[in-house]
C-alpha cells in the first residue's frame, strides 16, 4: 500500500525527504484481537487451512454498488492436529465495523452450509464456523454461504469514487492458523492487517454491460442477460481477489516479457499521469521479473482515478490515485512479489512487504540512497523497523519509517553484501518462499547464508529485530 501522503522521494546525495501527513486515524478494536489460541494447536510450523479453492458467483445492481451471490470454499487441513473449526475474515467490514442501527455491515454472510456459524467477532471482521466433525490431516472439506456486499460510501480500497466502485478485501477469505494459533488481528486503515495463504479463485461477476470490471486473474467477458455482461476470472495461487466496476476507459498492451497490462481509468484522470503509469508498469513488471523471478499471473490490471488516495495492491490488480505525474504504480507492482508471491503476515511484519516494495521502487527510479540512513529520524528507542501494526496503530506519526528507514536499510545491506550478492539474495529468497510465507527471521537467515561477515551488528544498528 502507498497511502496518498506517504510517498518518499530522494534528492541529492544525503537527502531522503519524506512527505508524510497521516490524517486518518482509526481506532482499532481491542476485543478478540490478536492470535486466538483456544483452537486446535499445530505441532509443526504448517499453516492451515491450505490449498483453498474459492468458487464465487455474484450479481451486481445497476451501478455496481451492491453485489449478491454464493461462495463456496474448499480447503485442506495441513496441520498435525484435527481441524475443528475455520474462521472467515470479513475484512470489508473493517472501517464500518458492525454497521449502525440504520445500516448493517457492508459484508454479510448467511445460509452457511458445511458448518455451524457463530457470532461475528473482532468488530464484525471474523466469523467462526464449527465443522461438523474434526478434519484430519490431509483431508479436505468445504463450506458454502450466501454473501452480500454493499460498497461503503467513502473513498477507500473497499469504497467508491463518483461512478466508480472499488472491491478491495470485499470477499470473505479464510483466516490462517499456525503455531501461534488463529490469526484474528483487528483491521487497520493505516496500513494492512491481512494474512492469507495462497488459493485458487474461480469468480463469475454478472454486471451491467455499461460497467467495465477489472479483476484479479485472467479474465474474459461473456454475454449475460439483456444489457448485462458476465466477467469470468480464473486466478491461481493468489492470496486475495479484488475487482472494480465503473465506466472506465481501457487499453491493453503486452510487455516484451509477455505480461499483459490492462489499464482502466476514469475520464477525468489526467492523461499524462495515465501514460506515465502505463509506461512504468510495463517496464517495472519485466524488470522485477528478471530480478525476483518471473511474474506468474499472466496479466495485471491498473485501475486509475484522480482522487483515490495513494495506491493499493492486490494480486494482479492495483488501485492508483493518479495525478499529472502518475502515481505509485512501481511500488504497487513491486508488491506483486513482496506480499503477493512472497507472503507475510502484514499485521505482524509490515516492513517485509512495504519496505521491500519501496526498496524496489527506489532501485527502479535510480534514487540516490547512499548515506540516506544518516537522515532517518527515529522518534524514540522503542521504534523499530520490524514493529507490528499494533505498534504503528498506536504511533501513527512514526509509520513513515517503514517507507523510509526500510528501503535505506536494504540499500545499506546491498552495500554491505555487494550488489551481486544482494541480487542473488533477493532472487533466492523469493524462490525459497514462492507462494509461501516469510518472516523477518527467514530473511535474516537467508542474508547471513551468503556472507561470512557476522550480520548481527547490522541488524541491531538498523533496528531489524
């Protein structure tokens, strides 16, 4: 994610200027937050449920503000202990929480089959479903439910801007259970709380033909009923599924490396910015493919409007606020690897995707990072680059260090290891965690394996704990 006011620029040899004005502060719920340990324990590091398949059919109203349909999720138990329950994350309720007396939550689930639903918890962003019998290791089962999505009336990743609808984090997805228990962390608007394993999505979106619908995955449009179109999307090994809807203008091009870049923009989006975003997306996705491993999803959609705040990444789709100068497209493209392909718990370790994406962004644009560490301001001794969103939510004015100190630290690591070794590190690290989940400890171990120099002093100096 690149919040609209968090956009680091480099100028000169020692200046790393950060324009940071975080004016949005959403208090997160404290009840039911964090990793819930009351469920079955995992005796090994395997995260579960895994190998999920999401089959979704939704129908939109006249302007894409309301979508209703049915969702089925099949999954496997990867843990050593029987799985007696699963949790759905209804992240779309994050900002509106449990609704008001006059309006229900934006995301509702009903008519559950394959398990017994409990009450909504964590400010209506988590739903427990008890399975009818324990699911043994390696076995599969499924749950199905009706889903209703009402796009909130505010500009956000799940929200709207004029005639345009953004469906980020709208679909319910499975929560993760690992050695720490169930991860049921609260939603944060400041950054991301999301933690998901990869799964396969088959999504059928029935909508008015007047609406263009960019979406995660490889899509094709088929005729629907009178005046309607069905957008079919297939997305394999992705952590989430997002789409948008509106009277977009469109263009498609294919990069020299064979990736299809589909651009969607509102008519009032500055034409110069659209051109910059398209050009930089084409160049960066091929470059990062060479540096980190070939982009695996075939296509990527750029969704551009003039007033969307900053940028937001999803597998195969990015949302971009676009000015005459363009937007955060390269940062968001880099997230296709750092969060998308190489996953992380974004609540526990936001630096693992945001700092890495911004480091890639700085390299792409050739920003001068030498000695930028000396310009990093640390608010106090408790501030560490590797702090969780629990900390950043309590100290929102310090969150900028993830975007500034983070890429500076990685640039310093590159100078410590040497450019060639750093390149090998990132490619090997991505390969070893391809479609998996990484931790700070994993990255530190991968870096140490490529040098005889003791990196412990480096981690301590750069507050990577």
